[in-house]
C-alpha cells in the first residue's frame, strides 16, 4: 500500500507550498492500477476547511488536470451569498481552492466551490437502509449498489475522446475528512474533489446515498445554480446533520437544482429513522418516511409511483426484486444478509459495458464501510472485483 505524505503532493506543483491549518494528510492507493478500469484511493485529511479545500484541489489539479468552470455573475453572486448564509463550510473550502489556482479571494470569475474531474453521467442504483431493530447485531446499516457505465464521458456523450481518457468513474476516492467546522465523515467521492459525495456516513451515524431519479422532470441546467446540486446535497447532509430529523429540517426548503441528471436521496441514522428525499419538477419537496422498517429506493420517484403495484421497467423491476429478497428472510437480517440482499440486482457480469462499480455496506454505529470495486474493463472476458475492503472513521 503506497503511503504518500502531503509534502510529495505539494511538490508535484513544482513548489513545496506551506499548508497552514492542515493537521494531517495521507493518501493511499488501495485497489487497481492504470491497467484496470479504476484506481481507488483512500484519503485521510484533518484540518481547517480552507486547508482541506486547498490540499484536495491540489490533488485534483496535479493528478487529474482539473479546471474550474466560469459562471455568469448573475448566478455566481447570489449563489455565493446563499452559501455564506446557509453553508459557510463551502466558502471556507473555496478559499483553499482559490489558493491552489492562484486566484484572488475576491475573484468570482470562476466557480471555486467545485473542482470537477472525469465529469459525470446518469447512474442507476439500488439501496436499502436497515434500522438497527431489523439487524441481528442491532446496528443500523445501509447497503448500496452504484451502477454505472464503464465508458469515458466523451464516449457517452458522442464526443471525440482523448486516447488517454479515463473512465468517467475511473478515479473514485474513499475520503475520511475531519474538518474544524462540520462533522467528520467517511464517504465515496467521485466527479468533483471538493463538492462530490456519492454515499457516506458521518461521525453522528447519519448516512446518505444519492440515486438518479429517472422519472422526475427537474430541469437540468448544465451549470451550478443557487442552492445544492446532485452531489452537493450528500456532502451538505454529512457536514451538518446529527440526525435524520435534523436533515428533514435543513432540507425542507433548500433550493435544489440538477446539473446532469435529477437525483433523489435516502437518509437514515442510528435510531432507525430514515426517509427518501425527492424534489419534483415544480420544486416541491417530498419526504417519504421509512417508518422504522427496511427502506428500499431505486431510480423511480417514490412520491409519484409509491411502493406497490408498480409498472414494468428496470427501476420498478429492481425494486420488486429487492422487496421479494427481503421477504425471503424471516426474523432479523444478519450483516451477511444485508450484504447479500443487493446481489440480486447487481449489474450482471455478462454486461461488459456497465457494472456495479462498487457495492458498499455502511455500519452507522461503527462509522465504517465494507466496499468492493469493479476492476474489469469492457474488453475483459470476465468480471474482476476487489474483495470487500474495510474502512472506519477514526476519532479526531
């Protein structure tokens, strides 16, 4: 396992820059090589939000060539004001990003709240939240399949691809973050080094996962707007929420926009409280409670279609299969059941162009995750996966 101290990352920008506010930083390659579909890296970082923003964006710039995007001033100014009033941690991290890109702190010509890499495309996923009362060890858990194409962004959007282009999800990060403001969290990061969280758990035992919502016709803007976008929202929950109840309160009136594809979210905590959060095309917010039972979500709007008598179709079919899988088990689910129940809706190994890129099982009490990654490329005759790797959020 490769240990890379922060001084080597900073040296990669041709100059060893001072890092005030940074208490500790390590990054390890934990799976895959440049010969595989993905290289999985684990980052542990402790410090001020400004230092976190600076160091993570340095990694995105030097390793992935990440560039900042410009936004019209008519959007950027009210967007920054919303963050200042509702999510100041973002403003602090953006200050670190500006240092990396040698921008004045007053410069709003580009969006420093986001450092995209490898870009994004529409996923399809399946998630189950389990209250502790349903699990034999008493631990609330969340099991998620992250299903996604293996192709590059250019291939999926019909553009000319660079011969060295990486798969769009070719560089996922398992980040353990300990900021000075906001809760510590362990989460999967992809597509955006600063804003991007796909699923995770925080030090208060709150978990969140995003899934594409194929049925909700939220306008896709293509650029950030005021409030929270698809991958901002999980980070917001992990940073600020000590319970599912608090998440409901904070999300009740949060402005939401879509840059690539509308998403919905499942959020739960150690008490057994969970809910699905959706935003309709007219901006109405929906909270679908789990009522203390195992709660399933796939890629259709639960607010619109409900959970019973569903029509035919991929998302609906996966939902029914998970319902049937849960019904097979009598009594409490074991942690092994929690892991294996999702296997029935994983992307088949015979589908070479896409895969369940990772299957993650979060333990909300232990603040840990077991996660297996797909390493096989489209051209590989058989699917290759990592064993389940274990990561745990450590104490500050």
